[in-house]
């Protein structure tokens, strides 16, 4: 064990066992009260997971009460949330009034939540696989901060993982990330109870899991048996008994847990040649010892767990595979359908009798002067964390004043804006960290990457630094500001979510920006959404986007992402049309990060070259500022008409076709006003506020869609048309919505636009139809 992590002196066995029993009782009671005692007039299921909690009781009790230090962080498997609340209650971190409120409005959440639970939660979990990997990215974020912003301490990052959770691909994407093997503070503890929601899993191959972790550079510690079984294995016939238990299928072992002592003596020896030796060994055991022995797995044995924790190698990540029984210590233990089972009132009373508890006073805890009470007080003092001193995020400028090239793309504008930021506002740029999954060059980040370098745990030589033909310089060092991951979008959003939570964990804000191909935003959406839910604030950039990426074909043409940005809670979405808008929007998004009232943002960018003079940016500073305010509020009038016949509403790359259509309509005697939408989400919030359904500002609607200029409307975007349909309800006007609602086609830009009906000719036809 490295000197960076100390361990508390072991508690006396009986005292820690008393605490363990109390945790089991409280966790079970929290679920029991929510389902059996609290009034439920609707009859709807409340739920909870008594069996999944019970399998974790010894693991979590030994971890909290003997191992954890104040700088450590723990992600608790979702279904063990009652255990976490029980532990926090014993440590004085949760008021008793919350214990009866599991899954009640304003009470304890279904799964651990940093932002919604009333007691300390290090990582939100609940989405299978995502919470488990969060401490991996938390380790990244902590190390990044330590290289220039703060001293965060040397705490471990623990994940308590259910074995079925290892089925998730997101878990293995994180495990296999090449940098993870150097992060020795990562410790995973796998609750190997061999049951999923529906059944006993027949073929959980622990040996294969061990090999997979080991191949990824992890230390593997397996805690199979407790001290009682290990002692029996040393007796005559013990080797045969060990082989018999190891070789039997999971369902057979689980069935033995439901047997009486007499049935065990018949079934456990098996039918092999050494069955007689096993039977003789069992004959020497009384019934209570035999029943205890078959249940004596390592994940429930405090001594075995203590030994495993002591063996952790802090120079590389560690996984402890702890064998457990689902429902351990409860009447439902080992039953194949116990995942969501609830103890009956009779079973609950029997548990109280066995543990010496009172069903009428379930929340009684230890006397302060009792050995267990003193242990709780000492642990609470050891684990107390002082609230970090919060560093205020630097003030982000609103306009860098650059003039974009004559023809540019919004994708290229992102890289230029970051470089301009590093020159004009270095204190802001210093907190920017970009992340991409092997697409830095193809998303125009090369210039930024050359300037700030690539983050690495150690400095590595760039063997191409003297190659004149190499344009992008890969300088890896601990002070780099760009993190390059493998092609795993789930890892990217997990990392930017944790980088975006440093302001609340350690008091130091960072400005994380993740860049990926827009078609893959959907792949990354669920973990990113969960990161936002957990309090991570970040900017996600999807580029290139839409069927504008015509030559790549349908698989690389995003359709649904504009509406995803509109609908994602805790996120403001933008799709700029011009380069200067990228700068303004990026700065606005940065100003939302690293603060309690902050939010995440999603930018949808394009590789479509656009003439920048079409933006008609005002020269007068006051008029320019007015345009900027409108852009960051959700939209602006790009072409106004005194007496319009139709309003053309466009977004992003479609601005060229829309303006072309407006010019052609004008030659036909049809006055077309053009409104450029930069954020459907902000406009929708403005509309809701106008209707009294939100507290945000609504002034932008009066500027871009005033009631006295209400005329029929055509909306067009490179994405699903329903994204902008709601705008017709602002003034209740007829509307034609153009966009992409079928899988894309490969081809020229003109052919693909015409195929989907978003070319200039289609816009003109829609305008003529809607105004008549």
C-alpha cells in the first residue's frame, strides 16, 4: 500500500458486527416502511431492493467504518441506496425524519443522487454502468486539477458494482481506456451475487472476468470464502468440499441456500467419487455450523474483506471480486426471484427478533457511550470533509471582435474561437479543457491542440516534433489542455461530466468542451444526460452534422439531434449559422459553466461553407451588440420587410438556401422576412414563459416574431422538421415545416437537399403554398 492512503485500526469484531447488523436492519426498514407502513392511497408500486441491499451490507460497513478516508469518494450501486442512507444515518449525516421517506416526493431518492438526496452522495448512480464508471472520470478530473489549479488530496475513487452491471459495454469501454491503467486510486468492488433481476445467472464466469480485468492492467483480488469455510477446507475432506463448491453451477449453489441442514447433508456431497469424504466432514458439524458454512462467502466475512483491502496496490487500478449472497441475512436470501421481493410483516418481525430490534421503534440507534456508538462518532470525525473554498469562475468576455474569413464553416470557427480566446482572455482559456474521441484533426481542433498540448499523466516524447510535414504536434504532458480518448463516446461524455463537476467537488471550476461527430451524439446522450443530472456542467459539440455531410451517406447524417438539444433538461442547445455566431455562442456557453446556477450546452456545427457577408453583421458597436444578444437569446431577424407576406425561419447550414429562396420570392413579388434561429430550446422556454409556464425571459419573441407582423410561416432546418414547428403557435399562423425525416442518402449537396425537400426550390414552393 502506498503511503498516500492510510487505513484505520480494525474495529473490534463484535463491535463491527453490531454495526453491520444495524446497517442491515436500517436498510431493510427503510424499504419496509416505504412499502408496508407509509400510506399509499393510489396502490401504485413503491419498490426498493432489500435483497440487493443485504448483499452489500458487510462490504459497505467494512469500507466505511474501517477503510475510508475523508478524501475518498464512493459510487454506490443503485440498488444499495438504502445501505448508503443507513450508514449516513449512523454517522450523523442524515436526519431521522428522512428514513421513512424513500421514494417519496422530497425524500430519499430511488437511487443515490448528488443533487436530490438530503445526505452526502459522492456520485449519482442509477443508470446501469454509468455510475460505476463515474469514479474513473473523477480520478481523471482530480489529477487534471492537481496539475495547476488545486491540491485535491490523494483519495481513492471507489465503485461498488453489481456483477450484472458488468454486462454493460460502457463499463468495459472505461476499463479499457489506456490511461486508466495508470490511475492507482481507482478501486472497484464487485458484488458477485450471481443473480440478475429475473434469475440466477447460470454462467457468470468469474475466471473470465478476472482475466479481462488483468489484461487491462488492473490488480485483481478475489474474495471467495470466509474464515469458517477456509478453516473447513483444511480438514480431512476439505479439499473435496472446496472443489465441489467451486465446480457446482450457480443455480445449484443458490438452491442449497434454501435447504435445511438435513437436506444439505444429502445434497452437498454430490455424486462424485469423493462424495463420501465430504459427507464425513459434514457429519462432524452441528446444524447451525453447517448452515453458517454454506453461507460463509467472502463478501460477508469482515476478516476476509479486511485482508482484501489491505492488499490493494495503489500503483494501478484494483478490482475486488467479492462473492456474496443476494438477500444475505434475510428470509428471502438466495431465492431466484428475490430482486424486488419485499419482506412480509411476519418476516420483518422475525428479522427484528433475530437482530434484537424493535419494529415499533425501527430507527433507534446506538447509545453514544456504547462501543458501537463511540465507533460511529470516531468514523464520523474521520470522514468529515470541510466545504471547499470556492474559486469563482473568471468573467468570460462576450465578444472577441474578430472578423471571420469571407467563406467559412461553423466547424472551423470553433477552433479559431478557442485560439482567439487564448490570446484575448488567457485566464478563461486556462480553464478550458477539450476532449475528443480520436477526431481532433477532423473537427478542426489542431491549432488549439498545438498551442495547449495534450494532457497525459506523464510527459511523453513527440517523435514527430522534427518532421516538417507534420501539421498537428502531439505534445503529451501533465499540463496539456486537450484529452484524447479512444473511439468511445460514452467515455468522452463521462469525462466531461466529471470535469464539469470539479467546481462542486473541490471548489475549482473547469470549462470542459467535448467534440465528437454529431451522428454519434445519440450514442453518448444517455451517459451525458446522466452527467448533467448529477451536476456536471459541460459543452458538447456535435460536428459535422446533418445531411449536409452528403458525401458520407446516411449512416453519418444526423437527423434527430436538433430536437434532442431542444428536449434535454439542464442543457441549452445552439445551432449557429455564421462564424461570428460560433464565437458569441461559445463565450455565452462558457459563462454558464462552473457555478451553482450553471448549465450545460450543446452546439451543433456544420462543415457547409457559408459566405459570411450574408450575416450582415452591423458595423455600429451598439447594433452589433444588439445582434449578439439576440443570437445568444435564441434567434434574430436576418432579413426584415416592412409588410411581409411570409416568414422564412431557418437554422444553421440552411441559411444559404433560405436567403436564396427569399431573393427569388422577392423577384416574384412575394416579400419574405427571414428569421434565423440559433436556439430552438431558448425560444421554446421564452414561449412557455409568455404563457406563464416558466420563469425565463420572453422578450426575444417580441423582436423576432412580433404579433403585428404575424404572417404564414415556413420553417427549414437540416434535421427533423418538428424541432421548429412550435414557432407557428407564437402567433397562431399557418405553417409548412421542412426538414429531414428519413434516412439520408449519399450524393452531391444539391441532390441530397432536393431529395429531402430542403433546397431553395422546395422552400419557395412551401412559401407559395402556405400563403394561399
